[in-house]
C-alpha cells in the first residue's frame, strides 16, 4: 500500500508573475483536503506525446495517499509516456489545483481501496480485474487504476482570497 502523504508546507504562491500579496493567514491544508474529498467531478490534464495538452472530466476519490481515478480516455496512454498531470475541481471560485505525477496501481489491494471509496460515492460497481491493478465494473474491464501523487497544490477562496501553495 502506498504511504500516506506527508503534511505539505504552506506558502504564498506566485500569481501573475509576482508573489501573491499578503492577504492574511494562509489556508489550512485541511481546507484543500476537504474540497478534494467532497468533490464529485474532477478535471485531469495530461500531456500527449506531441506535447499538446489533453483535459477530461473524471470521477475519482481523494484518499490519504493521493487522488485515485480510472479513465479509458487518451489520458491513460499519455500518462505512460509522461506521468506529469494536473487535477482540478469544477469550482473556479474556491479553487484547488493539484500538480503531480500519475502512477499505475500495482495490485488488486489498491483497486479494492479505490472501489471501497468510489462505489458508495458514485453508486458504481468498480472491482479488481486480475491482480495487477486493473479495474472492471459490472459491464466490462476499464483499464488500470491511477493515482496522482501531488508535488504541489494551489488553493484560494472566492475572489482569490487567501491564496496558498502547499509543497510536498
């Protein structure tokens, strides 16, 4: 099982080419974690081998070791070539943006953890397919389970209040 993420270090981000103004206290990491855990829809951005970006909405779950999802989109192939990805929430007012690298699940136990959180959240039927980290649902095989390991996360309240960067 992947280890839980360490507590990240908060700081003021650079916005529009300059450090963000001192707008009071930084947001607590728990604020970002709660938004990531409670979100229903997430956008992932990956990089095609040609260098062009690729963005798609996905369902997923935020667990103690990162963001887990499954996709049959082009993102799956992109991640094999370049694991750099970003994940962000639909809400642009109180934003959370995760930048990191995607890793393929390595075993059925990781897929069971994903399914245990994913299935009640979405009313779905994910399950391990084999013993190498692949996923199926009630209808068909879906491909590998993927985990985004964050390197840096950005967040701010509405109207850019309390902009915060968390580094891992």
